[in-house]
């Protein structure tokens, strides 16, 4: 075989091998692209959390409270008074408290002095820690109470002031524009769903002090609720 | 067949026979290195071309292609180099640009062809070996430039690229040896030039062929792919967006995780594209770290929550913190995996003035607000994401297609603004 012919054959083999390779790779990519058109990507979409404890019952109560207490409707009414809370919950105080038992890791009890609605330093720290540990939760509940000393009317007002003190503090500290849509405020006075001794085991702002039902109920129970409605 | 006889320069019959076997042996070595170069360049080209379907692919990252598992995680140097702005040219003219590996494929194929062609001849002359020296200098020079870029700009090497560098050096050394060992012979200057011109044109054709085929057959980018949803709530009502320095005018939002390698590579590509200068970017943090982000079951980038806090704490100096985080991503992720105290300690060591801010409830709440902004906009759980004038750059186009697609988005949006 002469030099020129060998040269030509080699050249053709080289060109053909390259051409076939590049053409097949490129057309395969074009074919895959065409097949993928219109298919939705398999990527999760960002959403608020919806934990296992968000039972149907809890969601029903949550929705009633949020609606009746003026949160989801954006109305001017903020919070539920004891009578409203009882009506909204449509259940006994014990059952109402039981709804919150799965929140032991998420909740805290902000304790107050007797006949006082002033947050002390430890309460402020625990409140800030709890509120900042929001994660994917959508709603923050503040459920304030009072111990039975004094008149019912006075305790109703006292628990209202305690709840408001908590709300004012987080409003000032965190400047969250959504606060009116995410904080559910209930003040129960001494009348409904009082905390019993088992809540002494929960995170409290005065965990070093003695814990009786009187001390427990001079408080605001706070918790982020990881439920999506 | 009369191919080449009238025009193709033939060996001078007055030449002395090729001295012994030594030049031939070196030509065999040259052919082996050229073949290796063909394989490495082909593998690299194949991996690049596979990405023209706008999907994610595992890529070869082994010094012996075919052996060893492919990199599916995107953590290898090969992936970093492939996705870097230096893996292809003319990216703003065609989606992905033209991969550098493709002309390399042609060059090595040409060298292999020349080496085999010479080996099959009975005589070798210096005009041919000298051309081989010149031809092999091209891949060597390119390899030196790219090795320098890898070391100084990209910060990592890819094994397949190293294979190309070694092959380049091998063919060059072998070509010099073949030339030195081939006996000198008298040549007319015009004869030398015509032979060189012939070989050059032949080489040019072999290099151009794959490029032409690639450009002709590569998938076309349809404008319909740009029809993406925008942000439902683009306003920064939580005050958590950070300004990225720059003099651009086009309002843009970049969603990123400071410890995400893809975000770092994206920032580098955006910067290298020159298009970042036209954007007025606001950055929103989306750490894919379960310490603060409930949307991920496992921390993809441990430590990202703490670093995000540092960015928010830094405020106007956030870009300095981001540069540092990008430069130390691997180390920071390793510290993050050790636990929050380890990552906070490292941040405080680097930025003592942020010590009173990171880890505090206020800044943790700000990180959370950023995540809520992402939820409010129903964004996919991935980073990076770029919105230009509230139009999303398709996620599939944030890597190789960035220059091309962003150019089109900018042109499209500026046309809309004019209307």
C-alpha cells in the first residue's frame, strides 16, 4: 500500500471515529432533553412543618381558636377570654390541656409573682429562647392563667395582663411583621383549664423554686405549634 | 488511489534511512501518549456533552477511566472543574459553550493519526518530526495554562484533566526525542513550508470536525424553557435580605446557602460571566442544615445555620463573611458536623466582633424569618436559585447554561422594560 493511500485511510478512520463519537453523544443529550420536557422536577417545595402530633382534634381546636380569637381573620379582636375559650374548645379543661401534652419539648411556662404581670429576667430569657426556636412552626400560643387568690374578675384581668406582657415583649424584641397572624392569645384567669402538678416537670422560668399548682398557674404557657392548617 | 500524490509532500528519497529503531520507538511512545490523550479528552467531552440535556449526571473522575466509581455527588475536583467557568468557551453564544476538551479530543486524535502514519512509513524525515514538535507544543501550552487556572482560580484539580496534562507532556517529550534521534537531512525551505502547511490544514480539519458536529447537533434552547414562575412575595418584609456589592441596575434575588459548594461555584460563574455587573443582587439565606431548617431531614451542609447567622450579624460586611465562608467551606462543614459549639468557636475566632451576635435568639429568629420568606414563596428546597426582575432563572441553567440563559433573560427583561 502506498504512503498516500495509507495516509488517506488513516485520516478517514480518525475522522469517522471522532465524528461518530461526537454525533452520538450530542444526539443522545438532545434526545434526553426532549424526553424531559414537561416533566416536573422531583424537588420538595418549602413549607411550614406539620408534625405527627398534629392530630385531627388538635387541628380542629387550633382552627377554632385562631378563627375565634381573631388571628386568621385579621380582625381587631385579639385573644380569647375564658368564656370564649371554653366555648371555642368545646371540651373540658383537662382535655384542653391534654392537647398540649405532645408539646413538652416545645413549650415553656413563664412564671410571674403573685398578683403581678411583670416579666422578670429569667422569664424574658426563657421567652426569647422559646420564641426564637420557632423552626417551621406556624403558630405561637400564649395561654395565660392566674392562681385562685382574689376575685374571678381580677384574675381574669390579671391573666390578660400577663398574656399581653408576653406579647408586648416578643413584639418589641423580635419586630416580627407577622406577629398578629401567628400569636394566639388566650387568657383563662382561674376559670378554665388550670395546670395541674404534672406540668411542674415542664420547662419553667422558675425551675429552681418550689412548684405547686398556685405557682404553676401564675403563668403564661407558651409554645410553638408545628401544625399546618 | 492518487490521494496526496500530486499535492501531498512525500519523503525525500535522498534522505538517509531513519536512524536505527530509536526514533520509531519514541514515535510508538508518542502514539501511546496521544491515545491516552484521546481517551481522557473523549471522556471529558462525553461528560460535558451529557450535561447538555440540562440534567444532573455522574461524571468520570479517575486517572484510569472506566475504573472506579463515577462521581454522582458533585464533590469531586472533576465536577468542580467541569462546572467552573473555565471548562468551556463562548458560553454566552451557545448553551454551555464549547467544551475545551472537545478541541483537545481533536488535537490528540490528530497527533495519534500523525504518529501512526509516520510509523507505517519506511522512512522518517526531520521536517515531519519537527512539525510533530510544534504540534505537540500546543497541548503542552494549553495544559500549562489550565493547570495554572486549576491551581489558582478553581483551587482543585480533576483527575481526568491531569491525565490530559500528562498525555500532553508525554507527546511533547516523545516528539522532541523523535526529532532529535531522526538524522538531519537537507530540505528546501519552500518544501518544508508546504509540508507544514499541508499538515496544519489537515490538523485544523480534524480539530474543527468535532466542533462543527457539536454545534450542529447540540440541542437548541427553546425560549419556552424560560417561562418560569416568579416570586409570589418578593418584598423583604422581614428585613433579612443582604445586599451584594455591585453597581448593577437590574433587581435580582439570589437564594443561597453559604456552605453549599454549588452556590460557591455559581457565584464564581456569575462573576466570571461579567453579567453580575448588570445585576443589583439581594441575597436571601437558605441554609440546608437541620439545626435551623426543618425542611431537611439531614444536614446537607452542617454548620450553614451558624454561618448564616454570622452573615446576618455582619450586615453591610456580609460579603466579607461570605467570601471567607466560600473559601473555607470544607473546613466549616467539618466543624459543623462536630456540633454547633465547634462552628461558633471558629466564627468567633475569625470575626471577634460578631461574638456577641451569633447564636443569640435575635439572629436565630432572623435566620428563621429568611426561611419563612422561602416558605411564603413556595421555593424548591435547593440552592442556589436566582431571580432576575422576579423571573426565575431555571434551576437547570444555573451551571453550564448560566451565561447563555442569563444573557437572554436580561435581554428579554430589558425589552419588556422598553415596551
